[in-house]
C-alpha cells in the first residue's frame, strides 16, 4: 500500500497493524478517529506529514514476524475473535482495576486528587462498556453471523428488525469515540500512566493495568471500526443486489 498525505489512517492500520505503533508514538488516534488523512492528523502535532510518512514506510518494510492478518478473516470469525478475546479481557480486568483504583484513591487521594477523577472516569467507562458489549453480542454480531450464513447458503437476505447494519454500527462508533475521549482524559490525568515518586507498588500496578487496558481497547476498537464494520456494510450491500 502506497502511503501519501491523503491516506486514511484507519485504512492504513487495517492494511498493516504495525503502523499503529508509529501513530501511538505521536499521540495520534488511529481507532476512534481513524477516518482522517495523514495531513489532518499531523495538524497540531509536532511531526510533519513527510516525517510521518517516512516512519510509516520504514515500519511497513520491516520483516513480519507472526503477525496475524486480520484483514483476510471472514467477518463472522472476526466477530468471534473480538468477543472471545477483547470482550472477555474487559470483563476480566474491570473488577480488578476498580478494586485497585478504589484502594489507591483512598490511600493517596489526599496528596494526589487526580486519582479520584481517574477512578470516576474508569467507573463510567466500565458501565458504558458493559452495555456497549451487550449490544454488540445480542444485536450486531448475530446480524453479522447471519449475513455470512446467508451468503454461504446462497439464501435470500432479509433485513433485521433494526433495518440496515449501518444503524447499530453508527451507534457503536459514536460510543467508541466517547471511550477514546475518556481514556485520553485518564492518560492526561495520570501523566501518561507515570506514577509519582511517592507511589506505592499498588499505585504502579494500577497505572500499568490502566495503560494495558487502554492499549487493548485501542486494538479492540481498531478491529471493529477499521475492519469488521466496513466488511459488514460491504457484505450487506452485496447481499442486497
């Protein structure tokens, strides 16, 4: 894939996920706001589009070592992977993080009032993500799997009760953007997950887990926004012909 200043960030990461590391290095959102061009994402950043393009080309020319080619996966398999890998991760890690944040905020909150803000933001995120995943698992993902069955069995496509898949997808993308904004706030409040000098081991573990959680969420949203959702929309159009 040739990279130019008009290349769409999300499409590039979908083509080669290694480029995500370059965007992360410069604080560029490639998942929730992945529909922007290279030129657009360089605005207000301390990097020129020429420098960014060179860095992207360099990482794309390196040898691939066991990288999963998600873009070649059928959408039902992709939905299964997201649910079993990323949804399960959120379900498992959320209670642990809530417990750690509560403890750290109670012990260190007097001298580090930002901890209470971080705790409240994560509580909101946990509640919203729980509802978000249920909507995907009960509404959108079953529709995706049904479309694949329809194609494989050469059957007549019937629109689901919610109409086009564009409708739940638009809602999911809006909610993704909300969570992206929320975690940018958490990263800012935590000085990019850097514990202070007086932070105890639990403090350090909490910030490390929060950063891991955000990284996993970025990968999760990337798979949906840049791969699953476009594939689902394209498949629906194909079946409607």
